[in-house]
C-alpha cells in the first residue's frame, strides 16, 4: 500500500499541487470516516432502539472529530498563502 502512495505523493509535490492534494486526501478520509460512523450508528440503533439518544450523541461527536481532520487539512493546505 505504501509503495503505491509514495510515487503519487512525490509527483504531486514536484508539480506544485501539494495543497490541493492534501486537501483532497483529507476530504476523502473525512468522508469515509463520517460514512463509517453513520453506518455503525444506524446499525447500533437497529440492534437496540432504546439507546437512540446515547448512540446519537456519540455519533455526532465522532462525525465532528472526523470532519475536524478536513478542516485541519484546509488550514495546512492553504494557510501559508
């Protein structure tokens, strides 16, 4: 896996697209994270409907933390300009 990513990173850095590439990768990671949190929250509520409030609270917290990664990448990618 790492051997496939390193040439992509090197080419992105050489072409000057590091900010856009960083933001794109972080956005994809945040999207995957939010999707996984939402799927598991729906599964948990399906298994135990009585725990809806607690599951919702934890799911919202997890989604906010996953989205924070995209915001950090936005700051890192375009903050120095």
